[in-house]
C-alpha cells in the first residue's frame, strides 16, 4: 500500500478535502467498523462523489494509514515538548491527569481500538502501525535514556525495553478500559497511573 | 439480546457442539473481523449446516456474549485462586510474568481486541462487556479491600476505584501493545509490570 499523498494543483484545497474525508471516515468507522464502512458511505458522509474521494485516498487502508500518521505527528510533538522540560521523568508523572483525560476522550478511543483490531487481522495495517510504533519508541527511548542518565538510573537495553512497553501499555490500556467501564473514576485512576509511572520511571 | 443457553435433549453433546461453534467463530472473527464473518461462514468452519448453528446461538451477538462469559469464568477462577493465597497483593506481583505471558499469547489478544472494538460501536455488546466488567470488579475489589486492610493500607472508595482501573488498564493494554510491537521483550516488560503493580498495590 502506498501511503504517499497524492499530488494536487491547489495543495491548500487538497488538505481541506483530505481533512473532510478523514473526519467523515472517523465517524463511519466508529458507527460501522472498518469492514462495515464502504468507500461509498465515507464519500457520502464527506459530501463528495464516490469517484472524487479516490483523488485523495486509494482505499480504506490508505485512510487508516493517514490516521496512524496523524497520531505519529501528535505523539512526536508531545515528545518534543517533553524533551524541553527540565526533568522529563517528573514531568510525565505530573502530567498523568492530562494524559488520562485525553485517553478517556470519546473522540479518541473508538478509532484507536478500531485500528488496533484491524491491525490484528490485516497485514497491511499491521505494517503501518508497527512502523509507527518503532518510530515513536526510538524517540521515547532517547528521552528516557538521557533523563535517566541524569538521575543516575540504569539505561541498559533490557531496562529501556521493559520501561517503554510497560509505560505505553498503561496508556493504551485506557482506550480499552473506558469501553468496559464507562463510569471510570477519572481523578482516582489518574492518581494510581501517576503512582505506577513514578515507580517505573525512577526504577 | 438473550444470552440464555438453549435447552437440548443431550446436554453433553450440546456442550461439545457449542464449543465447536465458539472455536470456529474465534477463527473467523480473527480472520475477517466481527462484521466480516457471517453466520454461514462460521457454521461452515464448525462443520455444521447453516440452519443447525441456530440451535446453539441465535446470532453473532450471542456468540460474542458467550466469549465474554467464558472470560468472566476464567477471571473468576483466577480470583478464587488469588483469595486462597496467604498474601494476595504479593502473589499478584510475583505472578506478573505469568500474566504477561498469557496476555501476549496470540490465542487470546486478537479476540479480546475484536470484542472491545465491537463494544465501542454496538450497544448490545457494550452492555454485555460492561456487565461482565462490573462483576469482575466487585470480586477483585473485595480481594483488594481485605488484603489491603491486613496491610494497614487505605481502602476508601476512591482508592479502590483508582487502583482497580489502573491495574486492569495495565493488563488490557498488553493486548494492544503486542499488535503494535510484536517483538516485545517479554522478561523486561514483566519486570516493569511487576514494579508498577507493587507500587500501586502497596500505595
């Protein structure tokens, strides 16, 4: 699958149109699932003709790839912000409530779940999410390594592997948790997320 | 949706048949997703006629409900085992590697993800998983409460709410993590899961 953006004469207009398609697709996938939503349904929701949508995306796989890429950019920006902090480890602990709130937002988790479920059965989507995950881990790993070094903490490969995946699990689990328990006690959960993060980041 | 088991003249034979359908459905859902797999495809994979399958399950929703119920029984058994331990809190920490291994097993996580994604868009399935979650939390909460009391730790309602959901998030996140990073360093991850669990359970 090509994830390359198609070239358009008016790039600003193309960006607006792409965004229109992505917003429509997010709504359709949320309602009918990735398999249930057709390109025809997505183009209708986006207010364009079925043929027109193919000017922006070749397939539903390409739309999912664009969502994954949007998330990569969001996470990458979070990492750059984190790098600027005096003590990134402590900043992560202090920011636990904000991150918990973001993960429990109903505008985020249904699509995240849909992408993970699709990646579990569609090798093309699996490749897209795994490639994105590798890039995010490289960036996160560098921050953890330099911040832990300044604290005199272990930075061997096993330590960083375990810390990275356990930290990410804790947050990815929230997307699942909120489906199973929509009445989650958010401040209480954020407090315990902070306890877990502090113990991991400083061990 | 009725999740009541249909009555059969030969209950042993009916149990075997139900198991056949569930195994076939797990394979079909894993391959095509919940929406992509039809009852006809499931009955074919189970080696029975399309009409015959309705003797055991009314619909795909009823099959998902049966999977959720299977998991409730598995978790319930884990809880009963945990209750028998001298120190359930410490046992959970000590058992982190085993639980991590179980969650990373490719026979478990694709179906767990499929059910969560479906629950995010299908109110009937949402009701089934939420009801199961309430029951599991009641059981888990009682164990945490009595074990923490013995350790002289806080057992107020907010503390138990936060601890429960953060602990469950950590494990449910593993099902997502392994899709995004299939090369997870399992012993390193289990070590950090243990660190997080110990900090949370004893705080």
